[in-house]
């Protein structure tokens, strides 16, 4: 756990380094007329300092307790997270080209490895849900959902 | 009191009562469906109000506003998806209560708390409307900066885990609020040349990602097996102990919400976060917060309803809108030829007192409508998760897309969903991040304006008693956290 926190702190410090560099490119102005770069610069420095504190705190606790940062968490289920995030990205990528109706159906069918039910309920459920959502949001609530291949 | 009776007589006219009811129903639906938002719903319905008289129009629009507040509470408690920005903090303890089979008491106490806050708010409006709006005029840039700074320091009390991580989350939220056009100089920042990010990161897709998508990711990682009666539905109504625990929080939340609602910018959002911080600070068992403490629902829900009422004070008394919703109300009033301001009460008493009375009637309708519906709402929790989570994802995607009919908002939601998942796994909490993000623009704008006013002299923040008071509270908050840590250190040294 301590090792994970040190890694998180390090990633945040790298992020702060990048953002501080970007902030410096902006006009700083003066004390009497501060520019748009001053606030993000100050924030970058504060966040970087706090993250360094986090790393030091965890390094100290590792040394004190003799914790070698062994992560005892069993990595089951992580694949589901990666798979779902990937599916969501792909779904949004297809949303406008092929339309809400078809892309939603494909997305829901694609969740079968996570849902772990047989094909018939998954296919029927995906089709039915896509149609209901489309009619509810597009016609009842007048949300302009992408028509894609059904566009006139 | 005669004026209030006039107001009630106006509301109970069939057309006005119907408008109030329609507004509340639409508002609640809008609040439940993330992404649509009360501003969006009010904008869509604004043309319809052209065909009715001004009183009816404002009563309906006001109904949408506070109907949406409660609708957002329902999804916050049941699904950990905040329907409105003001119900973000309700997710923290409300959803934990739902996981413990106490969704009914959470929703019921939110409804009752809102009703009590609404009732007391009416008296506040009648008695304190004028003096409070005058007090609000004393707030300049240094006072606003100090108030907002205090609000962000309160994030220390929102943390149920590491305070250092809560501070990092909050400052990261402040940084994300810098994305977009800088208010004073109109300089684009961190938008990487994209037009979408010129407006900054939208709060709705961000919250849906951090709370809704992240929650789904956490749950599917754990698998669908439910242990024991984690998602069982227990009693639907609060117990006597729940009431004893909540009544103080409701009264304090009402006071906090009402006073903060008067101030432009912060309003109901800050009131709900501040109320949560206060309840945690005052509680004899602060370790319960974040794990299903009913005070963590009662206080913020009362605060956001009282804040919604307080928002009307600067609007009706001075014609100053406190936020985007009130700006829309102002637009509606002007379209109907009504000019809000100090003479509104004398020139258009029916409108002023009609709106005031409609708030009370609206709260009664919400209570009567929602208490019987709680048993239906909690049934959502009985739906198997393999059916529920795809529906949650679809609602989030459509909700994010519907904001600007732009897929970039959906991408933002997914990115924040992934980040929210990683943050939760590593003990970084989302609530301080969201609070700081919301308050960031106010903090920066007032900081820069104050420095410009004083030509770079930081003493400006210590010139008024209001600013000194807020900064002192912030300092005490920091000390109260650091001091126990220092005390522990001294003990260790002494033992050595």
C-alpha cells in the first residue's frame, strides 16, 4: 500500500511539473495586476509540495514498520475494469458514425463477458433497451441523439 | 402575515397550483436524469411561460428548481450518481446508507429535512429579506475570497480518510477549474487548442464520471456476488434515533443554507458542503461520516433547499441573480415586464408573495408526493446488478451527451470515471475535488480582483471584519487538524 501511495505521489509530482511548465508560458503580470499564469503556477507548486510530503510520509512508514510495500491485493476483476473502460471508449467512438441505436446495441452485447449470461437474453435485452432508450430520449425528451446510418 | 396570506391565495388559484405541480414533477424528473439539469429544463419551458401570466410563469419555473433538488437526491442516495451539483455531498453518506439497507430513511429524512428547511426559510424570507440583502452588499472581492477559502479548508472535514490526500484532491480540483478561459483577462488556459475545453471541464460529466462511472467500475471489479443483505431494503421510514440524530443537523443546515444562498456564486452548492463539514466537526462520532451517518444526509439536504430559497432574496429584492438558475428567472421576469428590485413588493405584491408561498406549497407537494414513492424508489436497489449497471452507464452516456450534443463531454466523463476509480482505490476522495472545482473560479477571480484593487498589497484581505472572521475560522480549522498531530509528536518525544 505504501509503495502504491509513493507511486501516486510521484505521478502527481510529474503532472505538477508539466502543469507548472505550461503555467510559466502564460503571462504572469505583476503584483498590482496579476496575470492568468499566477494562480495555476501557485497551485502547481502547492500540489507538488503536498505530493512530496505524501511520498516522504510513506517512505518513513515503510522504514519504521519494515514494510516492503508488498501488495497483498489479489488482482481479480481488474480485467473487467479495463474491458469496460475500453468498451465505453469504443462505444462513444462509434456513437456518431453509426448512430445511437446501433452503437448502443453493440455496446450492450459487448458487455456479455462481464454480465456472464447466455446469448438469447443478452441479445434480446440489448435490442430492447436500445430501442426504449432511443424513443424515450429522442422523441419524448427531445434530446438530439445521433442518427448515424439512419440519418436522412 | 397578511402578505403571506395574499401569497397563499395566489398559489391556490387553479392555474397557479397546477403550474406549481407541473414544475415540481418536471423538476424532479430532470433532477433524476443526470445531464439535463434544472437550467436546461427551465430554458426549454421558458417559451411555454409566454402564454401565461408572470406569476404563474415564475411559480412553475421555481417549482422546477426545487423539484430538481430532490430528484438529484434520489439518484445520489440510490446509485451514487449526483443528479445535481448540489447533491454531490449527499452521495457520500446517502449511498452508504442505501448499501446498508437504509435507503428509505435516507430518502425520507432528505424529504422531511427539505420540508422543514423550506418552512423555516419562509419565515426567514419574510423577516430577514431586506436586512440580509443589505448585508450581502457589504461583500467585496476580499470578503468573497476569504469566504471561499474557508469553504475549501472545510474539505479537511469532508475527508473520512487521509487529510493530506483530501488536500491534494482539493488543490487538484482547483487546478482543473483553471482549464478554459480566464475570467479577468479572457486568456485561454490548458485547453490545448480545443474549442470544447474553452468553456472548461463541465461539472456534470465530471461528477457523473467521478461518482457514477467510478462506482460501477468498483462494483464490477468486486463481482456481482452480494454478501448477506448488503442490498436488502430495510425500514422505509426513519426511526426515533434517526430523528434525534438529524434534527440538529436539519436546523443548522437550514441556517447555513439560507445565509449562504443570499451570496451570489456560492449558494446552495457551498451550503451543502459547508453543512456536511459542520456536522462532522460537531459530531461525537465523526468516524461515522462517510460510512452512512444520517446527519451527513439531513444537514446538506436541508442546506441546499434553504439555499435555493435564499437565492431568491437578492433576485427579488435587488434584481441580482445569485447563479445561472436565478439569472434565468430574472430573464423570465423581465420578459413578462416585471422588474425585480426594492419596489417589487410594493408594485407587484402578488408576484413576490405568490413566489414565496409557492415555495412552501412546493415543499408540501414534494413531501406528499415522495414519501409514498420511497418504497418504489428503493426497489431499484433490488434490481440485479448485471441489469442495473448497463442502465446506469447508458443514463450517464446520454446525460453527458445531452448537455451540449457533443461526444467530448462523454469522453470527459469516461476519463474522470477512470481517474475516479484509481483515486478511490488509492484513498483520494472525490468530494473535496468537486467542492474545490466549483469554488475555484470564485476564489481566483476574487483573489485577482482584490490584488488589482489594492495594487498588490495583501493587507486588503485583513481590512474588513468579515474577511478577518473568515480567515480566522480557516486558520482555526487548519490548527485543529495540525494540533492533534503535533500533540502526538510531543508525546512521542517525551516518552523517548
